[in-house]
């Protein structure tokens, strides 16, 4: 059984780590191989630096085709909001949509029930430029105005890269502060507004506490940070429980490999290692011993 998980960078690696550790406690009748594939196309140049969507879609589709050829995955998890808003436009999706799980539902339909518990709810969606420009999340919530009064979207340019370099750096915190302030200027909340801040980038999960603290420093107390990574992790687990045939008497091998087209800077390896070392030592080991394939896509 091959499970491919991909993200433009290593925000999604935390999701892979959690699912991997969960599977270590399960008994299945087949060997399970995790292939974590870094979708970053060039060193220091992610999808948000590409000016047009057609080029983004072409590059992403080439990656998906090569994942299929190299690994023959049974499931592909798109652990990236930027790529998830592009996936339905790829030729690969038209042929293989049944094997794809993406994160979009985790930040929309999976959390809608939260808003039914309170009134005067407003949503702020934080994400990359590609995610925010798609307007996917905001449009979804605007269609559900019965429990949501306002929905605004705020891009956080450069934040994912800064998080990978150092999640606690002054540069990381400055981007979060500016992004929150920009969002609040759009929203203009009252004292009674219940704000739900959706972290629509898997990297932002690493700095969820920073987002919360910045809201509090702006005298916003009715704030709830929504991390779609949590729901995607649950969705993957639910999918695997249905997919695999349990055999309590048999425990097969569990493998994890990290693959990247670009070489990963030492600073980034150290930063991500620090974030994951208490969650999964096996994932950290695989990350530090990643396979570099320059012609991956």
C-alpha cells in the first residue's frame, strides 16, 4: 500500500508524522509505504512566485504524473491549500480523482458546524497568495450566511518560507502581525464579534500560537484559531480505517520516505527538525535522510 503526501514545502510533513505515528499502533494485513513528496519546483521559488495559474497547473500536473509513474500510489494526499485549489484543474485529477484527498474540505465543510453554536460570527481566512486569490474559502462561507455574518480573506506573502527558515524569527512574527492587522482593518469587528481565524496553509499550523497571541495583543478576545491540519489528519485516518482490511494477528512493515526535487538548506532541516522531533522521531530521521531527485518533475 503506497500513500503519497505532497505539499509545496514541509507544512504537510506534520500531518504525515501524525498519521505515521498513529499507524504504528495499528495492525494491517499489508505493508504501508509513505512517500512524502516536496512539490517545491525550484529552490526559493514556490508556486506563489509563478505569475499565472496555467503555468502553476502545468507544473503541478507534471509532478502528479511523475508521482504516479514512480510510486504507483493508492492514495495521494494534497496536504497544501495552494495545490488543493489547483488540483481540480489538472489533467491528472480528471483521470484519478478517486484516489485524491485534499485539504479544502478540512477548512470549510468540516468546520461549518462550529459556527452554528454562536451568533455574530465572522471568518478570517489566512493563506498564501494563490489560495486567497482563488477565493475558494471566502466564497464557500458567503454561501452559508445563515451562521456567518462576514468573511474576509488575507494573504500572508512570504510567511510559509519564513516559518521553514525559523518559525520564531522577527521576520515571521512581523508578517503575522501585519497580516492580522490588515485583516482586522477589513473586518472592523465589534466587541461582540466572534472571530474564527482559519489557517489555510499547512505551514501556519506551526505558528498557530503566534496568530492567537497577535489577536490578543490587538484586544481581540473572542477569537478561535482553526487549524485545518487537524481535520485533514482525521480524514486520512478515517479513510485508512475503511480502506485497509484489519488483521489483528499480523503487523506488517511501515515505511516512510521523504523526496525532494530541490536540495533542502541546512537551516530549514534544522528548523523543521525542531518542530517535529517530539512528534515523530521516525519522520525526523526520514526528513534528514531525504532523497534528492533533481529531475523529479
